[in-house]
């Protein structure tokens, strides 16, 4: 009996030795089941129109309820969040999780734009139906927060209602929830933000509007534009420097100036370009002449901290020689990677310093909102942001006519009495035309525009198109 037990123990020992890992062999360990079972949806880009340093939009996707996106102090109404999806995703609903105190539930309103078209206003915090439609872009504009104050100004029998937002207030959002067409909550994955810097061989002036940092800001409406007056962009160079090593297998490019169709055709676009590690081998690739984002799979994955893109040939612009690229995104396999710079914050500090002794300082990052009632009731607002961007809305309540203008601005001159700035970008008009016997039809027009705007303690006045706003 003892011999049988001994043989049994010996066989178990031999079996254990045979199953032991050989030198250099990996042992397999049980993997934990993933805790987050939500379907993954990748974003190809996202941005917020106003961001307080330290509270940027990436906080909306980290599943940490202690983190939040926040607007700059005094920035609230008419600011918003844009999401671009890698692929059109059928979505049934969304919900914005605002931080406590950001919105008055009885008065706040949010406008949801799906693929550029607006839905009915909704309450932040409510579950908003998206109708299971395929969504490629989603913009959330916070129309009102409920914290605004109203003041009446009467001049020449014309009453203007001025609405202001507290200078020390901000909008805070902790997260955005989305549900797909199967009523499953999805997990949004934004491009990984890797710190670094970017430089260009030339840049069109003003640099604050056309800097190469625009290539990774998530905003297709803003672009890098080269500034070599002797060429149309051939042989210009972009240099990307990361703080840590990255691996790039694919590049996605949004070619040309994508602020509007007119901007795209007016400026030159890239045709052939080379890309590779700095000092290493580079391969040449070709882009189609289209506004669509184009993915280029690299012949060999590029690795390191420094990379270069050289423009070999171009598609010429109809009006300008300047070449533009609106956005670039790198990929490591399926994972999108963006280069994060501090350009926006440096620009903001520069603008604040330059405007410190003028009336411009008091309105930076603040919405100036006026309502007037003459033959028709008109609501209009304008924001000059400290990062050098602006937006203006104008809506006629009775007819539904509306104007949207957005783009960049630069400070021309300032003193204690006034400041003069140049605004330039896209002017979009939508208005009704009375068609005899057929009712109303819609007319739309988009164009490139530029205007000179004078700011005093009492008013903001455009020379050509912006009109006049009263300031409280």
C-alpha cells in the first residue's frame, strides 16, 4: 500500500514538473473581465468654445465625477461643445450632466445641433431624443443658463434689453451620456492628448489666427495657413515634437481651409506630401482634393518624438495663393492621438495684456446680448474671446431670419477710451423669401467676410456688417 501511495505521489510530482514553464517562457494568468461593458465609440475630434485652464473638455470622457469641463469666468451663454465622430453612429438620446449651480432648471435652455441641423431647445440635464439617426457631428450650445440679468435702455423711443452674465460665473459640465439605437449607453473615447509642440516653416499673419497649433485643436473651422508670398505652399514644412515617444501608423488629414465651401476653394490645398521621423526615412503620399477627412496608412509605422511633414505639390486656390490645412490626427492602430500644445493659453495671455488699459478688457470672454423691438423683435449677441476667436448670432423672432458669423479677430489699436479690432471669418445668413402664391421659402448664403469693429465703454459698433451692440 505504501508503494502505491509513493508511486502516485511521484507521478503527480512529474506531471507538475512537465507543466512548469521553460526558461524564458511566459506564463498565462487569468485576465480580469472588463468592468466597462459599454460599446466603444471613437471621436475623431472634440472641442469647447471656451475653456478655463485646468478644466478642459477631456474631463467629460474620463468617467471621474470629480472632474469637469468649465468655461472661462464670465463665459456662459452661447458657448458650447462640439463632438466629431470617426464614423456616423445611430444615436437615440443624449444627456448633459451639469455641475450643481451651473443652470437654473426653470430658465436654462440648450440647443442641440445634429449634423449641423438644430433640434428644439432642451433643458440641460434632461434626456434629449436624437431619433436613432446616424450622427457624424454633435454640437451643444448653451443658449441661456437662468443666471442672466436684464437691463432696459431707452433711446429715441427705442428700447434695448441688455442681458448680462455674472463676471465670476461659469458653466460646468461633468459628463455627456449618449445612447445608441439599441438603447445602450456608449463609452466615448476622445483622441489621446500627448503634450508637445508644433512649428511651421512659414505662417500667415496674424499668427494668432493661423498658427500650426490649429491643426490639433479639434476645430475644423480653424486652420494652419502658410505665409510664403513667393510660393503657393510647395516645400513648406511642418515639424511635430512630442514630449514622449509615440507610434504613428496612420495620418488623417482635413485638407484646405474648411471654414466653408467658399474658404476651401479660395485657398490652396495639399496634393503630395512626405512624412517620417525627423532625420529618418520619409515616404510620399497623395491626398484627394476633397473636404472629407482622408486616412493615410503609412508604409512603415513611424516611431519617436519628432516627425516632419513636407509639402511636395498643391491644388491651387481660386482666390488666394495661401495654402491651408485645417486638421490633422495621428493614429496608433485604432487609437487616435492628438498633439497638445499651450498655444491657446499663450495667445489668451498676450491678448489680455495688450487690451488691459482699454474698454476691450471688460468684454473679453463675455457675451454681449441685445434685444430690440421695432417692427420686429430681434435678438443678437456677440462674444470676443481672449483666445482670438469670436461668434455672433442674430435671430428675428417673427420671421425666423438668422445670421451666424464666426471666426477670428485681432486687436488693431487701443487706448483708455476705445479699442479697434478686425473680425474676419464666415458669414452665414438664412432668411425667408415671400414666394407669391406659394408661401415662404428658405434662402441660405455663406460668404467670407471682414469688418472693423470699434469698442467703447457704451457700445460695440461694426463698420460694415456687424451692426451696433449696447454694453451695460
